[in-house]
C-alpha cells in the first residue's frame, strides 16, 4: 500500500472513530451538551447559533472564569449559560488562545492577567478551573476581595496551601466542585437512608479513569498526583455518605498499588472505621475509555442496597421493594455543583469538604512516601 493510501486509510479511521464517539456522547448527554463538548475540543463554532439558547435570560455579567480549558468550556460555562444566560464578564487562561476562543463563544472579555480580572469591580463571582496547584492562590486572592468563590477540585494540593486557604475562607463564601454527592442518584439514595440508628456503611467504587500520559501536567509533582486530581472525588463521596449516618472518629486506610513506579494509578484504597464502616475505591486506567470516565458504585446500609451504573442507571433494593431509575442524560452532579453559588438547595456542607480534603492530602503523602497503611483521625 502506498504512503498516500495509508494516510487516507488512517484519516478515514480517525474520522469514523470521532463520528462514533460523537454519536455515543449524544446518546449519553443529548445533542446540546455533546455539541458543546465538541466545540470545547475544537474551539470552532459549527452552527450559526450559540447553544444553549438563553435569549430571554438576562442577568448581570459579573462572573469571572480562571482557567478556560475543556472542563470550564463544556461544564462550568455551559451550565452558567443554560441556567442564567450570558453572565460571564471575563476569563483568563495562561494560554491566550484558550481564553480568546472561550470568550468568543461565551461573550466576555479575555484578560491577560488573573489578578486584574479578580480585582475588576464588575466581578462578583470567581470560578476557578485552572491547574490544580493554582487553585488555592487564586481562591485566596478572590476571598480577600470578598468575591463569592467557586473552586473546582481539589481546593489545595498540600497542607500549607490548605491551612492558608482555611484562614482566608473564614466568614467568606466559597463553594467547591466535588459533585458526586449532588448527583440525582446519590441524593435519592441519601433520602432513603435511615439515620435513627447508626448502622455501618459499605461502599464500593470502581472507576475506569482516563489513561494519562507521562508528560501530562497531572504528572507534575506540584499538582498533587492523581489522588488530588481524581480520587478526591470518591473520597469526598465517602465522607459525604458517612456524614449522612454520623461520622466515625477514626479511619484506617490501606493503599495497594499494582505498579512500583506509577503509585497513583491502578490502585485500590480500602478504608475501615472504628464504627465498622468499610469503603473500597479502585481506580483503573489501563486504556483510555471510549466514553470517558465510567463508574460503578455499590452501597449498602441497613436494608438499603443501591447500585449506580455510571450515573446513568440506579437500582435500589429497600427490603422487598425494588426501584429502578434511568438518567438521560448522564448526571454526575455537575450542574448542581456549579450552580451552588446561585442555589441554596444544593449547597454542600462545607465541613464534609474540609474532612475529605484532609483525608485526600494524607493519602497523597502516603502514596508519595510508599506508606501502605495509616490511621486518620476525624
């Protein structure tokens, strides 16, 4: 086969794969969300109109976005526009092209300096979705100016940052992007859990995560490993469920990684408590999942047994009763989390965030030091 034919075949295969992926995402997320995900990747507007349609929603343009990558484009900005309209006043990213393409679609002003954007008197809300190591510093800058702050996970990647942030947040408004507890499936299960008697919780989370290359910024030491970048989500879910039934006073943590070199990939974290709770979190990232992150979550508490299949299906056994729910579109709680500054209904218990962050940072240090077991005091 000639080189030209080989290139043409490769191009056709890649095009076919992208079309299949777009169709699969349409089945999972619907047209509007899939369209925005594509625009977020390509930064090229395909249709002559901007989705989602929000022509009748008029609110002040007072939101700043720090970090204009895929998540900010396809999640934060999407749900802000969907629920409130064109409220984005300005955006900043270290990559000027990212910021320019972001505001070109969402109709704001691109700033060349983050502090200038945060200090702008038009800004009331600051959404932070930059690289993980910068979250704390940006949040502190905004909190000092009494801005209402939303920080994507994690809020900090080390204990020094965490302590500084806790000092800055006192008396201020800050919301965090840990979204699983705000998903419809988890909210439904929580309503069924009987808290009159403190019975032990069993929780299992199997996560098929993204395969991250060695040169990805997640791998940089200062970013806090995949424990901060990914596993923090399910640690936070664990603490949220434990808090529902009554927090234990002590957790025993065991870490088992399959590789001696990549200790934050393909690992299992087992947590037991002094009140007989047991939690298992398995992150597997052998190959890139075609549909993105996939999760299977199993919960048992007293007579409640729940199985969540990728936040698209939920089955709950409540004694002899069985309830089945299907979620179209797939909903891991992003909308509810992102809209926290504008919705009291979905506001998280901030104490859960503090405990799960401390636990996440302890596990991060354990992974780095090759510590297999430790005790965590709540």
